[in-house]
C-alpha cells in the first residue's frame, strides 16, 4: 500500500477515534459522577444512555450559532477553531503500539514518529492558552474576559512545573523521541517490577509523575483548578457568549487535551504499551479474561429479564455475546503483537482519564489566590528540586 495513502487513512481514523472518545468521555464522566452522587445519570437515550453523545451532537448542530453584535467576529470565530485544532494536533506524535508490518509497509498505531516529539508537545501545550484568551477577549464581555485572563495566568504558571516534570525522566532516557522512550522502559527488575520511569533506577520518577498529574489538572482547567469556568463568579467563564458548535468546540478541546495528556503520562512514566507484569505470568490473557468476564456478567443479567427495562432485555444479550466473541481475537497469533500492546496502552490512559473524573466528583474548587500560591510557592520549587536531584544523580551515575 502506498505510504501516503496509508498516512491519510491513519489521519482520518485518528481524528474519528479521538472525537468519538471525546464524546464518550463526556458520557463516562456523567455516569461516574452520577454513581458517586447515588443517581443513575443519562439513562433515557438508548440503552443506559449510550446514545446520549449522539443526541447532544444533534442538539448542538441544530442550535443557532449567534455572534454577539458587540463581539469581534473574526477572532470570536477563530478562538474555538484554534482551541480544537491545537488539541487534536497533539495526538499525532503519540505511539500506541510497537511497529508491525501491514501490506508490506512497516507501520504502527500512531501517525508520525518525530525525533523531537516531546518538544512538539510542549510547543502545542504552550499555544493552547491562545484559544481561550482570544475567545474571552473577542466576546467583549467582562465575565468572558475575566475567565480568559484567569486561564492565561493559570496555564502559564503551571506550564513550568509541568515542563520540569517532563524533563526529569528525559534526563534518564536521554532522548526526545516518544517511541524510543517507551522502548527503553521495556523489561522488569527482579523479573516482576516493571522498568517504567516511575520505578526506574537510579532515580524513580514517582514524584515527577505526581507533579505532572497535578499540573495537568491545571493545564486542562479541571477541578480543583477550574477557576476560568467558576460558575458562581464568572457565569460560564471564557465561553459565556458561545453557543451551538462553537461552544461544543471548546468542550471537545478540553476532553481531547485530557485524553492527550493521559497518553503523554502513559508514555513518559507508565511504560507505554508494556504490560504491568511479564507475559509468562499471564499478562497476555488479561484482555481475554476481562472481555469474557464482562460478557458473562451481561448474559447473567440478561437471564433476569423480568427485572430489566425493555432496552436491557435486548442489549444485554447482544453485548454479552459480542464481548464473548471478541475475547479470543487477542489470542490470534497474527494480531496478538498489535492488540495486546494496544490494550495495555489504552488501559493505562483510560485509568488516568478515570482519575480526572474521580477528582472532579471528590474535591472542591480552590480559590484563585490558593491556586496561584500553590503553583509558585510549592509545586514550582518541588519540581525544580526533583529536576536538580535527578540531574545530579544521573551525572554521578555516569
């Protein structure tokens, strides 16, 4: 297959999968928050609300997009486009699997393999503030402007700890290529402890991982650092004047940034596609057991049809049989070298996305002065100390 044609196909698939993941990340968040608050969450549109993202999309597409008469039209329309374009661009350098051969071409699940992948991600993350800042300014609304100014100060403040948390493991792996970073984390200490940078000698980067995760909450404007959208103070923050798909674009950008930053954390600290324990101890069977177990649970609930809603009586058996049928696919020798690594990568990134949702349902919002003080008086010195210690130990260890 032609290299350029394969790249175009991968680009289309990546955009489709990422946008679908963003839509269903909203559904998962609403479901998890609902269960934390002891309520069912989306339940009406489709089985267990699975079609709710589609209903939301139709609603937003059919709503009228209004540009306020006092706004700057060009920059008002540019802001959501800029936000979502930058958010979707970052995923192109993430390697999801090792290389494999497809139709005579060496490829992988991932768009490109940049030697300066980390620098590319840092550049895009520093540009992300412009979409929010321009949107708040162009709306010509005091609440929007306050939200965009807060966001600018917040993202610039937490960019420094985030960058230093990224640089710390880079001192150990000595490369900026994301695929090489993952490959260098292959193997196990004592046959059981993975050689991920979070555990790796000579300086385990658990502290850098924690700093990265905290700064990521601020970079993505999530609870407890969602001050740019503080409803009690700023109505809706920087997107107060936006409606229709322009409003949806900001939300897509937020969830795309969350997914991307979880993928970056997986690559840098959690070993990428490498399993949690060696394959000789059964790590290759985990997706098979999970899918088969989920299928059996659904079939068990389907057997209690009298206690189920009409949708459940139809969908539980269908999804149960489907999961049972898919589980052996992970054992096919030709597909195993691709599907097993991809499963472990998605499982790690998915767990981190769940942490983002869990924190939202658990912690209250900080005050703005607490937010900035935490960044400059605690997180920044801590990240700097971790960077200095890592550099010193790596230099002495040769």
